[in-house]
């Protein structure tokens, strides 16, 4: 059983983690205490995890949308007074990943704080958000405005808690978005700094991908790269669609190049005339060139490639973790059938 509580359980005047035994005073603390007390009534054999949320942030809605709406309208970032209070937060992506972590790690139980490891003030957070969205300035609004709007709930924002996710990190969980710089920067598309083209050539099997219109529904997908004398790379992509009584397979031929030798991990690929798309080598088995994580300059494409039709589970997990740390939503990955 996973019970969702909040970091409003803690006192606002001290730095706290899951080992802190004292709780705060007031409505929110009393509510969290009563809520968690009821959760503990579940039957003894049940593994109970009590999660204490910080402010959950997503660019798609929720608290972030409410904070962005006035900023986008006025170009002024507004912090909640006095601004020095702590702002415990977590990205919705890491919150969902933490939930999956609790489900799959049966040794986890008890209280876990779902907050990012970064300690930041309300003003510093608002200023970073304003910088990311090109606000003219950052101002501090009086607390009473938020008390009128949110009533008792405003105390969570006006007081704040300095909370650390100690037990979560001790359990081996890694945050994909550990700080606000990462939150507002978006996905990390940086590539490998060195690439031996001769070693990279040959046959690659597609292990997983973001579904896209060019490969929709394809299985047994491979890519074969051949270095030509002129320095260009011949590309042959092949994939099949399951069909009765015979599979339908197709091949696409194109070419690739490295436009800037100073950035060997950034390739351009074309399958039609001179229209090129980005092909970024994000992660690579630098020792043996046996597997790679491929993306582009946008978040629309992501591939896991391997020299063999199957990839060991530990390598899959390693590449998925690397993608998550870069900010990719790995729940969108489709694992490809390879015979």
C-alpha cells in the first residue's frame, strides 16, 4: 500500500528528513499526521510505504501552470513573501519514477520524502523560473494575498519546509531532475565527445524506440552503416510488419554525414534529396561499441541500438537510466521484437 501524504507534516523552522521525529503545528501538520495514522491500520502482512510529497511540478499543469500564468501575462515573476522560506518540490516525472521504484523494490517500506535533493528558497525558485521564461523582473508579493486565495493551504507556501529525501537516496533512487536548473533547461541533448566512425560502421539492431511515423508498427528493425571513400556514410534501414501468411518488409536507403568535425557525435541523416534530420549519439559503449543511445535535437526521437538482437537487462537498465537523467520520458519507449 502506498499512502500519499505531504511534507507539511514537518515543522518549518528546521532542516528535516525521514528520521526527524518531531512534527509541525497547525492544520496541515495535523491533517498529515491523522492521514498517516489511518494508513498504518492496514493489515500487518501489507508492505506500507508512506510518501510525503513536496510541490509536484509539471509543465503540463498543476502548480507550475498556476505560477506561469501570471508570469506569461505580465512578464513579472512573483515570489510569495517573504521569499526566504524553503520551497520543497519534485518533478512529476521523478514522482512517478519513485512510485514505480517502491512497487518494484520490495525492501522499501515506511516513510519516504518525495522532494528533489536541491534546497532552494521560494524567491530563488521564482527567479530561476522567471529567467527561463524571460521575465523582466522578479518581485515578492505579500503573504496575505495568498492567504485570501488559498486559506489554510497557503501556510504550505508561506512557511515552507527544508526537507531532504534521505531514505529515498539511501535506497538507491536517482533523480532525473535533481535541481531547478535541470527542470527549466529541458532535455539534455549533449552528445559523446569522440566517435570512431570505422568502429561505428556495420549492423545495428533496434532494441527500443519512441514510436514515430517512419517506423510505425515495424519489428525486426535494423540499421546498417557503411563508410564511403568520400567520407559520407551509406545508411540502410530495414524493418518488417507482421502479416499473415508472410511478413511485409521494407528497406530505406539514405546517407549521413558529420557536418562539424569538432562535434563528432552530431550526425545528419537524409533519406530524401537534401533534407537532413539530426542523429545524435547520446551514449555509447566506448570500449566495444556494442550498444548506443541515439536521439536528436528534439524530444521526439529516441532509440536504443545494439550489435546483437538481444541486449542484457543490466545494459537496458543502464541506458534507460541514462535517458531518464537527461530528461527523456522513458515510459514512451517501445521495446522492439527481434527474431
